[in-house]
């Protein structure tokens, strides 16, 4: 994760941060690999173990990537409003 310091990620395009500060990377992937690109909002509201569980269930149920993304996003949204949620 690219950030200035703890819990202070770059805000690309929304303030002083320019997209030119974004890190570019090249990743080798193979057939059937799963790549999850996350925002700080998701990382703040969903534990990695929850994401892994959703992906494993989704693979068992043969869900499409869009369906998995929707499920993960919905949990992040729900947790963001839940004052008692155990989040990262």
C-alpha cells in the first residue's frame, strides 16, 4: 500500500497528490490466479480472512468476478456503518 505514514494513504486526484506519485508494478499472473485490488476504505472495513472466505466460497459456487467484488464491497459498506464491527 502506498501511503505517507500509518493510516495516511495517498489521495490520488483528490487533493495535492498527483497521480504521477502512484507506484507502477508489473505482476506475473497465471490462469486461475485471483488478483484483488483494494482501496483503503475496504482495507479499513474488511479483514483479510473475511475476503479469503468470500473468495473461497465464491470459487466453490463458481461466482463471476463481478459477483465476488460486489459481495466484498457490500460487506465493507455494511461494516463501515456498524459501530460494533470488529474491523482492522
